[in-house]
C-alpha cells in the first residue's frame, strides 16, 4: 500500500529552558511564588504542551477537582481535599499559560476562566461553611461565609471597574493568596480558624483597596 513505509510522526517534548517564566503577579505572594517556582513552572508547562492538552480542558479540570475537593470537605476528609485543591490550582494557573504559549488566547477563554474561578470559590467556601456549621464550629462557619462574600466582592469590584474603563490588577490579597491560604488550612491540622481570619480580614482590605483605586481613576 502506498505510504505504508512512511514513518510515524512523533511529538517532541519542548525544552524546559525555552519555556517562559511565570507571569508577574502584583499580589502579596506573587513575587515570591514567581521566584521560587520558576523552574518547576517551566518543567510542568513543557510537559503539558507535550501532552497536547487544550487550555479549556485545564479550565474544566480545575473546576472538576474543586468540586471533588468540596465533596471531601463536607465529608471531613480535609487532607484529601487539600491535595485536590493543589491540583485544581495548578490547572487554573496553567490554562492561561498554555493558551498564551500556543497563541490561543481568546476572549471566550478568559470569560470561561473568570466565571469558573468564581464558581470554584463558591464551591470551596460554601462547602467549608456547610461542614463547619454541621460540626458546631459557629465562628469558623461565619468566617467562611464572610470569606465567600469578600472573595466574590474582590472579583466583582474588578469587573465593574473594567466595565467603567479602569483596569485593576493590584490588590494585597488576590485569588493566589486565597488558594494558598485554603490549602494551608486544609493540610495543617488546627490552621483553619487563623486562615479564615486572615482570608476575611485581608480580603476585606483588598476590596477597599480596589474600590478606592477604581473611584480615584474612574
């Protein structure tokens, strides 16, 4: 048969040194994370590009892992939930990275990512509230509810500012810090109360910071 001797195409693994560094983040932990995880970030990005996974698939995987983590939180399996939140956060980081490297950045992709990030926040903090309320931890449950409102407010203020023509990228405590704090709260026994206090307090500061910037520049 014609063409039967044609060699099969093989996908080359991208070189780690050719991968871009993580994007700069102006949040509290952004600079440190960029420096600490520059090489692992490049290695994981190269691996993902080699697998051929699409950005939207990573976005949906992030939501799926978050929902699974929420189920484990309700069941009280916080260690497993923490591991799943780590995986979900990595998918959330790399969906945009893969899209940028392949030149597949689209408004539709950014919209999907933004909407599902908010859904993920609602799932995590709603499940935390459910679990803490059911076990009688009223203070922690109330803080989880406050954190849910604050986290949505941080994103909503940015969306409204951008609709008014004001770009907002700064903020002391953004989604990166929220996810890192939640991971610590889930993986470290007894850490959830101080983590929720931190999330509610610094998240509130970020809402005020962004609202003030938007009002000043609008």
